[in-house]
C-alpha cells in the first residue's frame, strides 16, 4: 500500500507576507520534486534535495502525497496565500508532472498562489489552466508566477550565478504570464559571488529600477552561504563575503517600489551581516519593513551609529574586483 | 612604457626600479597605486578568485587594459617590464599550502624582470612575508582598512586602537593621535626595514623572526622551503654575511640543503681512508679556534677531518671557509633535538655511502656523537670513539693521537675540495699551491695565478688559466660583442642551468671571452630582457 505512506515536503512553514498591499497569513511549501532541469546555479543548496530519477507516474504519486501531507497538517483557514517552491520549476512538466499541478490547483483552490519557475516553462496555456484551477473569484489575481531573475544584468547573471537565461527570457515570460491572467513576481539576489560590495549594491539598485515597471512584485533575497555549494567553497577560501546589512538598507531605501525581503541568516557569518553588534535590530527592521513597507524605519536604522559603519564605507569605496573581499 | 629592473636580490626578494609613464619608483614600496595607475579602478566586474576552477578562469579572466597586468595562477602571462598584479593575493595568506603552490606557479610562468603588485595585501605584519615571496609593489588599502576598523598596526600584528596610547610607538601619527597616519607610517617603516635586510642579504633571518606571531606565516615559510627546487634557484650560491641559524626553520633553508647535497654529490675528499669526525667551534673558520688548533695538531694530517655540526650536517676541513660553513652561527645548549639529530644523521649516512673510509674515528661527545652513532648504524660502520670527557681534554686528545698511531700522513687538499664543490669537477692539483693568509689567498702554479679566493664567501675566482683546468660547466654564451664592464641579460644566448647568483662564470662569445661573477641565476639570465647578469672581471678578445 505505497499510497498510504506519508511523504513530507522538504520544508513548510507559516508566516506573514505583504501581498497586494495587505499583510496576510502565508504558507510556504518547498516540495521535493524531480529536480531542477538546470541545476547549475552557484549558490543553490537544493541541488542535492531532488528525488533520484523516478518514472513519471511514481514522481507524480510522491508529489501528490506531499500535497496531501500539507492539507492534513495545515488548516485551510490559517492562511490565505500559498507560496510554492520546488527548488526548480513548478511549471516544468518533467519536474512536476501536469497531474500534480492539477492536484495542487484542486487542493488549494481559493488561495492566492505564488509558484516559482524558470522563465522557459512559463507557457501561457499551462499557466492559464493552473490559474483557472485555483481561481474561486476571491482574488483579483489568484496566481503569481515567480521567477528567479536574480539581476537584470545578463553578464552578472551568467558570471556570478550561471543561471542560463537572459533578461529577455524573463521579459517574454512576464508577457506570457500576464497574457494568461497571472501576475509576475521577480526574485532578485543580492551579492552573488565575484561582486564587490559596491558592485553588488549598485546591481540591486539598477535591477530594481529596471524590473519595477515589469514585475507586479519584487522580492530580494540576500545571498547566503549554504552547505555543499560553490559559494561555500569560495567562502571557505576567503573569496566570498555575504553582503553587509548596511548595503541592504541602502538598496531598500533607494528603491522606488516596495521590496519584499526576508533577511534569512541575517547577522550570521554565513548570511548577510555587519559586525555582529548592530545586526539584530537591522535584521528585525528589514523583516518589519518587508511586511509594513515602512521606509522611515529603514532610514532610522541606516542613521544609527556603529563602529563597523566606517569599515563598511571603506569597503564600499575601496573594495575592487582585484582585491576582494576585504573583510570577512 | 613600463620597465622593471632589479638591482639587488635576496632569494625571491628584490630591490629594483619600476618606471611607468613619467614615474620612476624604487621598490619595494607602498604607493598610492590609484595615482600611479590612473585606470586601475576601471576594472568593473572582473573578479576571478584565486581558488576558482579552470573553466571560470578560461571564460572570465582578463589581464585588464594597460598597466598593471592582472595575473592568476591559472592564467599567468606578461611581458618583461610589466607590472604584474596578482589579484586577490591578500586572500592567499589564509591557506599556506595554496600560497606556496600558487606562488611557484606564478613565478615560473612570468618573466623575472616584472614588478609584482599585491593589492590590499600589505600590513606591517605581512610586508616581510610579501617581499620575501617576491612582491615589490604595495598599496595602502590594507592599512587604511585597518584604520577604518580602529585597528592599530604593528609588525607583530593588529591591535585595538587604544594601544596607540600605551607608548609602544612614538611616530608622528601616534603623537598626534592620528591612527590612519600611524598605520601608514608603520607600513612604510616596516618596508624600509625589510629593504635594509634585503640589501644586507639577510632577509631570511628577519622572515624567520617575523613569522612567529602568525601560524599561517610559519606554514607558508615551511611550504616554500619544501619546494626546494623553486627556492634554491633564486638563492645566491654564497654570501659574505653571517647566517644566523636561530630557529627550527633555519635547517630548512635551501642553502643548508644545497651545501649538504654538494658535499655528498660534488665534493671530492682529500685522498685518505681514515676519517676523523670533529665537533664544531663557535669561531669560524673552525681552524682559527683554540679547540681546532688542538685537533689539527693532534690529528697531524693522519686523517681526513670532518666537522659534525648543526644545521649544516658535515663540513669537510677543505670547505670550512666556504659559505655557509664559515658564516653560520647557532645557539649552543648541548642539547640536540630529535629532528636535528635525524636531519644531520641522514646527511652523514649519505656522505659515508658516497665516500667510504676504512676507519671512521668519532672524536665527539653528546649530541654530535649520538648523530654519528645513528649514521654509523645506518651504514654499517664501526665507529671508533676517542673522546674521554670533553674533546679537548688531555685524555681525549691522547686517545685520538693513539688511535691514529701509524697512519700515513697526507696534505689536506683544499683546492681540489673547493673546486669540486663549487664547479662540480675534479681537477688535478699537482703543482698547485695555496698561498697567502686569510684575507689574501690565491692558488698559484709557480708564479702563475689560477684562482684568487674571495675572503668574504670563500669561493674560488678562476683566472683564464684557472678556467683551463675546469673543462665544462659554469659557462655563459653571449652574442657577438666584446663585453665592456657588465654583461646584460639580453646579451646572453645560453648558460649552464646550474649557475646561481654569486657564481663565478666564464663568458664565451664569438668575439671575446671573459671571467666574471653572476649577479643573477641562470633562470633569470635566460628569461629576462633587462638587468646586469654578470659583473665582468677580465675580458680577452679573440683572434688577437
């Protein structure tokens, strides 16, 4: 009786998110899938979390069991927004068989869903079918397709991430998503490897300006050092440092639109950090801003004094591609 | 126009001049490199870490526009005269094994007559290591960062800024309470000191002292020493200054191993089949000491005298004036540690395997005797011990005299021993005489001088007639010109790869031959386009 066996997602948690101007309860689920078809990004820690090669039926079966587990472990009324990650592409039929998508739509009908995918799988028909499946009429846009654009700079995306698609691919995907009645969410990545602190900050400021008119929402991830990744190797060799929280504040303050930003790993050596003394309030402040949109809070934090600010200012100005990272 | 020329070397370290556009700077030095190279900061998105995979280097590495030329261990290419910038070298120090490996890869691929820039790497605590590693040009990024971090920089390391008030430094910056000024001055001062040690040919000793406060630096020193072939190539064959062997790392100096290897592989001992092993003396050369005068008188030419010593291992009497035998100094406590014993016993073992004797007499006590016993056991020699208490005690000397009773007398052949050690050739010394006293010695045949002896280094300096005795080796081929004064590197077409800085060489060209001394090693002679390669002593035009 295989089908009775439980199958848990890789991770799932409840939280709050700012969604279309309101603070809503969110359920985030990371499904274990067939694995990302690209699977090359330098900082991706999910490369090892895939199912081994399974026949498509069995893969579908296992994924559906994960859906069932979510339904059994979280009450419908506890959340309004569902964020789906697969550590790859939700709309890649090889990774997530279409039958699974239909099961997800049926299980979570009525929720506002955000599903992550690479742009090449944003097919208007598939997106429309899924949107119609979940749409109960309660939401203006019940589906947002989320794409890990990371940056609008193709050179950085290729060099620093090895992402394998271009900004033009993203723009085409956005068009397809919009045509299918879905929203478009862009994930940006602050400070992938091989960037100076200044290059990393400027890359985010520019990317946000570029993508703001195209994306319905923007979420900025701060690069962290995850186990068994290329970034971890570089970090161990003193060749990589996650961004300063001061730089993150800089980016968020200068953004013309609200940016979602969950400072995961904030204040730790492997995550975005300052000196250790001033990190706590800034990490909390960024998380609060992400919900409230209160830029004033960020400005106040950026004004606070700490001994490490002078170091950060020096690094911002003095770190160059040929002498980096200057600090740990 | 970008040019670099080294004027003085000490291993990988150099003192030289770098010229770029209008600027001419003497290196090593810390400079405002953003001003020296106005386009330096226009290298956006060009980071390639040292520890990255070859594919990334191939796809994304760029040397940049103009000067300096960025290099990477996997993509090292530059022209003579360039300033090469080893990007991100400040991160290398964290991994001693990689540091040594990358450095060797870079030095072997790049022309020697290039100035080496290590961006953001120099601190008062790292400058010595960087210069020792062959870097010449530095910036103030590292110390300015330390200032921004409220760190007080000394050669011993980085300390909280509050240390400035404790009076450890009395510089202008400290007097004015200006941390940034102190940190820059501390770096300048350290580089000036390092430079002094390079000038003096004693940087190794400063390096052995400086590395003590940082395990990574000790590690780097050891990893570099392990790459003997790489380090030995750039070391002078001899120096005229003391070698202070005061640390555990001293015995790893390439000069120590080179001396021992030559004693085992090149040296031709005086013809005798009795060896007597003697203890060393603090006074150098040994024969000037009271104890050795007693030994020499007692042995009375009836045995080949071999001095057992740390860290050199074994110094035959013939070589006692040659560097570093006549120059080293060690702390003497009477205790020989196991590492030392094993190292020296190994040298003795190899020596006795290469040069067998009928009798080996050990006129030794303590650690030196232990070492001799270890070696005797390893090569199956019956050691005769003649010490009864202290080696100079009457009883000991009497026993030594008695042991040599009836052995044939013969003259110590210093000429054959030194020439074989220095030129790897065996010469017939019949009719040759060593004349003169310590500071003014020469080898003559009748009235004709064949060699003079450098009182500073103990090396032989052949005249043209002296070179006639040395059939091959230590030759430098030059183009069709008659050397006037010095021979420059670009004039050299070929040379013996065994030539090291300080070696006596015979210059041979279609138009002239000349005697002289190498001021750079063979590797640099062949790969450089600039610099004095040979200081010529005598020139003889051919066909006259």
